[in-house]
C-alpha cells in the first residue's frame, strides 16, 4: 500500500466539531429514545498531538485485512513511539508505504495485511524511517 498524498492537519478555527445525536442502536430502534443535540469535538476524539498529526491518502489493497482500503485516509501521529504491532507509515529506501510493524529477533519486518502481498523484511543496510503511527482510518461508506 502506497501513500498517495500527505495533508497537514489544520482544522479551521482550531477544532473539528460535529453535531451529536447520542447513542444510535444497530438493532430495532426505540421510539421513546431521547436524542441529544450535543456537539462532538472530533479533534479531541481523533487527534492526540495537533502539531505532529498528518492525514495521508493511501492507494492499494495490501492492508485490507487491517480495514484500510484503497483511497482511505489515515490519521498519522508522528509523536507516537512506534512499537511492534502498530500500523505505521514507513519510508524504506526512499519509498513510502503503510504496513504493520513487526520487530523480530532477526530484524524488522513490515507486514502486509493481505495474503496476496509478501511481507517486507528490512535488510540490515536498508534505509528505514518510521514516519509515523496510524491512529485512525477514515473511509466512505
């Protein structure tokens, strides 16, 4: 999965706000349910560090098993220390990619989440930079 585009995070007037409707049942709706008109601060919910956060648009299908599809946007936080199991944006020998980070006794592996794609075993002399950790995937329904 490749990075198609990188956007800096810059909400207008400092916050992303959406109207909230309270809890919405996935089963049979209750006619007596009270609906709330509270507001939800999406910045507070989705962004830990505004200055270190970027949004990237991805292309490809190598991460479908992780719920990341072609054209999705990932919220990426560069302030999070990458750990084994994180979905990361990595730069390997100058090429940016999205994969699951695996730290093994024999080295670093960037794992695809689609059986049709091989894992990338990072050679000892390769240039690897973990650019950031994906925290949220945004996609259209």
